[in-house]
C-alpha cells in the first residue's frame, strides 16, 4: 500500500477543508469535527495523522506560512523596477490575502497553538506575520542597497509600521478588504521622506 502518498493526500485534504471552515466560520468554528465533516472523512482520519487537534493546526499554519515564500520571492523580483510604494502596495495586498488574515486570529485565539509554533522555530508564535515581515524587510534592504530607499532608513521600524498597519487594514474583512488606494496611502505615509517617488 503506498502509505506515503495516501498520508500526503489525506493531510492536504484536511488542510484544505480546515481552510474553508476557517474562512467561512472563523476561529471559533474551526473544530476537529467541522474539519472532518468538511473533508467528508471519518474523525479518526485526522487523529491517525496528527497527535491531537493543536498539532494539526500547527501543521496547517506552517503549511500556509510556507506558501507565502512564493509571494515573498515575487516581491524580491520587483527590486529596482516600478516604484517602491507601488511594489509594496501590491505585495501587502497579496501577502494579506484572505487565508493569512484568517489564520492570525486563530493563532491569537489558541494559546497551545502559539506555544507549538514557537517550538517550531524563531518567531513561530506569530507565524504568517513573521513571514510577511521578513519579506517586506528583505525587499526594503535590497532597495536601500540600490539607493532607492535612503541609506539611513530604519528598515526594522519601517517594516513594523508597514506590517502592523497593513494587518490592521486587512483584519476587518467586513464589508471587505481595503481598496488598493487605502493600502497605497498607508505605504506612502510610512515611506514618506525615505523613498523616491518616481522610478529610476
């Protein structure tokens, strides 16, 4: 029996089901029963692959956080092109998509999940936000090296302002995500005085 393939398929099926429940019902609605019902499988399937529900949630968060790496790389590839403000505006809209934004309150909601994520790696307790911050910081550092961001710019403070402000903008999903103009306004305000306004 191809156990490895079966296990991988089951895990992905459960992760996708959990994502749908989380987006539809929020952190309070995400239970092991809700996940297995959504995945149309027996409850024992989840416990066959994960020691408990918090272990499942930790793997779910780490899996979705890893997916942000592709988007982070796409941001790095914009270095030296367009404008810094426009590049970061587009990146924040992508990085703070519906799934990452829904996962942040899940992490906040469950103490045991945060503890497990911290054990998984540095900054893991706030996974997702850590990945977004790393992407923004690396991008700003690259642009500073090119001279498109001031040499004396405080990358850490700029990153905190962009990620914190961006998360606040996207956290309230009712009636919907912020407009591109609203995100652009935030990025423009944070980077005022440290970035060129026109592409070189």
